[in-house]
């Protein structure tokens, strides 16, 4: 995750932000490509193939997160054991997942940025008012359109892509981008999100991963080596084991 990636992400944010601020109805025009005016429904709403694709995407994200969680929990329970991921990688993945899709996307934006989803706006048969991406004053009260939640989870895979060997990293980033765009397209086709909801999900998840990667692995003032993180986890794990033995001893004495 170098400066080139940061510049590309910022350029995408500026271009998409300006273009869709100047002409907000571009979002409606893109969503209209998937809307059937005869049935007054979005083509991707109930198609089994799209539902299965969403489930596969969810399982893939869960599997990556589970690998990181098992590695971190295992290091605490078996401090000297060999685990699938090193401590630094596990911490980076779990923190980026919690801060990106968890807090930024779902807790902060989706519950406070009142943009109504495409399926609920008047232009597509709903009762809500369309608002551009930059306007948080829509009528939605919770779980709103901006930014895309499932696309955020899919674009989170920028984080594991950053941990791949350098020679594979460009391909891994391309795969993460394609994965996020694919999930985003499914959600646009279902009338669940506008294009800008997906585009900014990608930008924000990349920036979250880029910042955490710098804090943990790159920037001199905050950088932590894998060895330092491993040692901290080992100390924490051994402290937990000592506490558990003391508690077990007290419990045994009372019985």
C-alpha cells in the first residue's frame, strides 16, 4: 500500500465526487439500467443466482476474517504455538475489518447519512426523495444507502491483498477491486445502492486499510515489527494462562 495507491484512491474520490455532485441524477440513470418500468422492480432483487453469489461473497469474507480471529485467539491461548497468520497480520486484518465495514460504514455512515435506497425513491416506485451522495439530509433513519455495507465488506479485501508477497500484490489488489465491484454491481442491480454508494465504499475501505497498514507496518513513529507484536501477544497469552490457573486454584480450594 504505497503512495501510488493513495493517489489513485483520492483521484477516484475527487472525480466521482465532482461528477456526481454536478449531475446527481447520473446515479438514477445508472440504477435505471436495472429497473423494469413494467413490473416496477429491479432485475436483481429476487434472482436466485444473485442471491447465491452474495452468499458466496459473504462466506469468503467470513473465512478470511475467521482465519485472522483464530490466529489471534490461538496466540493468546497457546502463546508459543505456530498459527496460520503472524500476530501483526491478524491484528491488521481484524482492526481494518472492525474500523472499515464495522464502524465507518455501518455504525457511522449507514445509520446517520439519511440517503434513501434506490428501491425506495419515487423515481422507482417508492415514496422517498432522491438525494445526491453528498447530502445526509434524506428521510432514511437507519441502515441507509450511503455507503454500501456489503460492498464495504467486499472492498475490505484490499487489506488481505496488502499482505500478499510483493510479486503477487498487484494481482491481489486487482482481485480485491474486482470482487468489491462485483458485489457492488449486485447491490445496484437489486436496487439496494446507487453507484456512488459503491464507489465511495471502495474509496473509504482502501483509505482505512492504507492508513492502518502505515500505522502498523510502515510509518517510523508508529511502526511495529512482527516480532514486537508477537512478543506482546505472547506476554498477554501467558498472563491470561496464569490468571486462569489462579482462578482454577481458588475454585478448586472452595470445592
